[in-house]
C-alpha cells in the first residue's frame, strides 16, 4: 500500500499526452484538412445565424414584428409599456 502512496499522481498529464499522440490521426479521419473543417464550421454558424432574423409573433400582443435574434419574442411596442418596464408582464 505504501508504494501506491509514494507514486506521484498525474492523471491529467497522462490523458493529455495520449491525446497529443493521436491528434494527427483524428484530424485526418474524414479526409479534410483542419483549415477546411474550420471553414465548414464557420459557414454552418453563419447559416444558423442568418436564420435568426425573421418576423415573429409577439408573445404578448400576438402581432408580427421583425425579430433580430431567436430569443427576441416581445415587440418594441409591448416593451415600451409601463407594465413591461415595471416587471408586471415578465
């Protein structure tokens, strides 16, 4: 038991070294370069963001309004009311 306690603990270093050894194999596993993979991820992100800007229905008054992002669900008219600013509707 004492030999277990005498050994230095370095589980993270061991895991990282095995990842470094195999990094090249994983980078080429789909036949694309790292640069091509990065470009594809960036294009995918742009496409997802492009879909965020659209006309949505306000959750309070139900009227359509131009929403700039997916989480914007209350129109400016409803946000400008004193009830919204006072926290009664949120």
